[in-house]
C-alpha cells in the first residue's frame, strides 16, 4: 500500500531553517515523510529546529551569500547525508530604510543574501541533483508580495524578491530537461520574527488591508511548499503562487 505522506522518501534541504518560514518548512516536510537537511547561518537555531522534529534529520551551517560556504555545505552533504532531491530557498534578511537614507551596505547585504544566495544554492544543489541522477527534483524559492507591489522602506528587499521571481522562471526553463522543477511561493505578511520587527501600529494597519483580516502563519506557507515539492505538482514549473490572504490578487 502506497504511503499517504506527501513527501515520503524525499530528501529536502531547507535554507533559513533556523527560524520563521524555514523552520516551519522543516517541520511540515518532516511530518510529510521527508528527510530534512536544515541549513542556516545560526548554528544554535538550526540545531534546535532539528531537535524539535522526530526522525533522522540533519543540521548544517551555511552562509548562502558566499560561494565557498555553499560549496563546503555540498561537500558535507555528500559525506554525511542522503542526496537531496528538493531544495527550498528560505534564507532571507531585511535592512529597512527609506531609499534616500539607505546605505550602499544595506542594499548590498539584502541583495547578497536574498537574491545571490538563492542563485548560489540553486546552482550548487541542482548540479548535485543532476550529477546524482535524481529521478525528479523540485526547487522552491520564497519570494514576497513586496517584490510584486513594492513596499515603502524596502527598496532593497523588494528588488531582491522581484529578482527571485524572474530567476525562478528562468531556472524552470533551463532545468526542465533534467526533470527538475522550479517554482516560487509569494507570501504576504506572515507572523514571523521578521514581522515582529515591524511596529504594532503599522501591523494593525496592514491587517485592515488584508481581506482575511489577519497575518498568515508560517505553516500556511510551508504547506504550499510541500505541495510544490511533491509529485502532486509534477506538471507545475515556473509558477509564482501568492499566499497573502488576498492582499495581492
């Protein structure tokens, strides 16, 4: 009898796995039967994620913005872990400021992690999938409604997430011949540590503008990622799925 678990037998590497959406993805994927390789810059946080889920899973540190660190991660995976056939790029940061007051360093930091980091991880892990001749692969990138409509004080973040969407579409076209799919999830305002940095007065106004009148939960993003990682979405590639409570329609 076939397993009813959505990700039974899959191996998924999740960046940003130490907190927020990334941690939720790790937990949901493990619950759905996947072996999880959680990766994060914060060693203590990523280990805590793995300790919170049952089964044999793996925790590794990585700085996704640095190619040497990404390649070192791939080397450790080859030595210690099963080969992943799923990649979820959740690693991301914010450095908010009005455009006229934003420093070059603030802009570069966000682009390096959010966009370049997605590129470096996708390049390295897709190469590993191809070399290992995985039967089918799935890459899921985390975008944002800010990349679609912009957001005051986030010209760097919005630009990085818009870049992730275009990157996703190109990768989908290039990797289809290897039976590797690439999609993106576009969250709206989600109740994560990142959102907690936003003043409550602003969050209250945001809630009023969301048709569903609430922030999303990290697990609600993770569930969509699980669908895109699974064979239930076997003919879906190059898609951008918005999960925003109706904020962007």
